[in-house]
C-alpha cells in the first residue's frame, strides 16, 4: 500500500509543541505519520507517543513504517474518544496534543474512497470504512430540506436549494452512485461564471457531505475541551483546520477558555468564578509558507492555532 501524504506545516507544529524528550504526546490524526514521525525524533526512549486514527489503512501503514519504534502506541479510534483511550492506556495527563483536521492525500487520491470530485469512484467519504453511513446513502435518501441544510451550513453553498432539488429529481430516475454522477449534476445547476469565482463547482457540496458522513463539526467542540483537560500545566494543544467552519470553532473555544471572567460588564465585581484555563499562543492563525504552498497546493486553506494549558 502506498500512502502519499504531505504533512501540513510540519516544522511549525513541531516547534510549537515544545517537545520534552521524556514527555507524553498525542497525535489525534495519524494519517501518513508525518507529524508522528517528527515527534518521535524528539523523544527519548522514556518519552511516549500515542497516535490515533479511525482509518484502518493509516494504522496498518504506520505500524509498518514505525515498526522499529518502541515508544509509539497506535489506536484505531476517533479522537472524540480521547478520554476513554487515555483511560484504557492508564495515562492521566499528556504534554502535547496535535489535531490535523484535514484529510490525507492518500484518501483524496484513492478513487474508491470517494472523497475527490476530481476522481471517479463510489460516493463513500467515510474516514472509518467500518461505519454504515456513506455519502451515497445521504445523497439518495435524505429529503430535499435536509440536503439543502447540509449544503448551506456545512458547505456554505450559495445554490444549496437548487442543488438539493436537482438531486431529489435526478434520483427519482436512477440512483446517484458515483462522484462523477454528482459532479455532473452540480455542473448542471451552478452557472459557469461561478466556477471561476469559488473554485470547482462541486467543492463546497463535497465538503458538506464529508462533514455530515464523519460528524466532523459535531464532535469537534467537545473533543477540544476534553483534550485541553488532559494536558499537563505548560502542555500545548495545536489544531490545523482547513475551512472557516472548523477554524471558527477552534478560535471561539480558545478565546473562551482564555477569559478570566464572563460576567456582564455592568457587574461591579466578578461573580462567575470562571478561571482562565489556557494562554492563546498565536492570536492570528499561522499559515503555510510560500515554499510549502509551492510544494503542496492542498495546504492553501490550512490554519494553525496553538494554546497552552496554564491551570
């Protein structure tokens, strides 16, 4: 199995983690192992890395890739279950956590995974191929109102109603089975001029379907809070996002947890008893360098936010 993958903002992530040689670190999204591999280089034999991914192919590939390493633990699961994962490993606190919320180049470039509007394959889009819900099921079974909502909220698609209506009318004649079936349908709805303005006409719909299939936004907020609770004082969490919906969630959570008080301004004294839990390291997100963009155009939308646990 070939697993081609560019690790986004690799050096920036490693520098920001402030890795201690004997520390415990968690890579919540193992993928092709780029970030995990670099973390391992900074750990002594007394350090430990816990690498999580719900994709069986990623786990199998990295087990072989890092077969000579004794201080890495692989867990096939969703990082939303981080608390349970750490409990089962008898780990109370960790020194750093990385979440790369993008999909790997391997997943995009594998036709049968159905993630790409540029490749023809079955409409799948599952990060965890053992789960039941697929993009094909959504497209062929969700009602028009629900499809419209997904495209609007998760994809920020201007033509969400027209696309949903076209899908419902089309599937009455025959099922929408493949990525190219869906792309052809979307191309018939979105005006040609729109393609030049916002990139490929199918980009936002495919993003919305992927988010719905994998419940990406539903699990993100609680996952971030749970992860921060698992950090040692001085430990850092860093999160790479790839679209505005994710980035907004991360930014808002970091900003809230960095507040000392949430009482109304008219209160003369604080009564909320809120404590400042983290320090936001970068007020503005770190973006990929021009060199990285030249090497990997898929990193163009990436944003890195970092926070440090202080209590």
